[in-house]
C-alpha cells in the first residue's frame, strides 16, 4: 500500500465533507466562529454528522456514512435520502443534494461556493469521488474516535466545556478554550485537536497551542513532554505525531495534553 494512501483516503472524506459544510452555509443559522459549517464524528453511527436544521418544521441533518462512503439526508432518526459517492463527480453530487432539499420543500436559491480554499493539489482536483479502501477507512475512524475521547478528556482536565468539532477547512478535529476576557472579548485562549498531515508535519498529529492578544507566550521554560515536542519557530505549540502513539493509546495522548496544557495555562495565567 503506498505511503500516501492514508492521506489520499482522508482527502476523499474531506472533499465529501464539504457537502455538510454547504448544508450549514445554506440552512443553519450563521455564527461568527463559523461553527455552523462543522460536523462531529459519531463513532456509534460511523458517520460525520452536520448541524441540525429545520425545513417545514421537520428537523434534518446531513451526514456522511464513512464505511459506505455515502452522503445522507437524515430526518429525525431516519435516513430520508442517500447517495453513494463512489464514481460520482462533484457536480453530480451537488445536483442530487439540491434535489433532496427541493423534495423537502425548499424553494430558495442555493449557495454552492465555499468562503475558504481547499488545498491546491491533484488529489483535491480529481474529477470523481473514489471510495477509500476499507482498511484505511477503519484507521481513519479509529483516529477520529481517539481524538473525540482525548479532547473530551482535556475538557474534563481543564474543567471547561467546549465542543469537539471537525472543521471543514483544514479537516481537523478541534476544540477551543477562551481563558480570559477583557471588555467581553477573549484576550487569552488555547486550542487543541487532531490535524491532518500538512507542510509542518507529514502525518496526522495532535496539537495544542496558546494565544494571547498582546505580546507572545514565553516557551523558554517549557518542560520536556512525555511524547511529542514543542515547536516555537513560526507556529508555536506542542505536537504529538500519530506515529509516536500506540494505536488507540488514550493514556499517551492524555499525558501529552496534561503536560502541555498545564504549562500553557500557567503561562497565560501569569501574564
């Protein structure tokens, strides 16, 4: 199996998830942080599930069934419409997606353009969707489930509540904490998540970073981490590449987050 096979599989899921984002853009109430475009990974349903919206007093979600590589319109608990994505073009999928909402009673115009850019690569420009190999889908699902558990653990460790979402732009599973406010606006925060391979790290990785509105965060006394390492050149924060974690090793990710978050929160509190 090619080294980049997992990345190619993840691109297929990322491209398909844009239909969830478009659903949010068209039918979910917009919020400033753009979370109306996000989805969540439901490991029990094995689906990416978009935000709930209402048409004709009927609640709906749009979901992506990972195992079947199938886009679904879900009304209540029932799958109302479904579409096998394998071999279909983006244009064909969008046209079918429009028909679903027409059939549900929607008579307005559709926004079919995104307000962000996806990576400019041959994988993203491919004409058709291609269902990933089942083994790769299983690996992807395990990683996203690990991310859900790890970020839920971090919520508990920090004593804070924050949604765990998959963001359609970078396709990271992420969460965000506002730690301090001035005049009603956050001036110190932390973010954490599981990122896809990028130009910084060539494989999936867990991350945690701190932000302050004024000045910078001092990393000169950052502790050695039980796994992963600190980055302070350009992007600043802690990273834990997936290859350094035993498969589904919750404790390894938790210890990484414990050490990194304790240090960063203390640094932000000392300002």
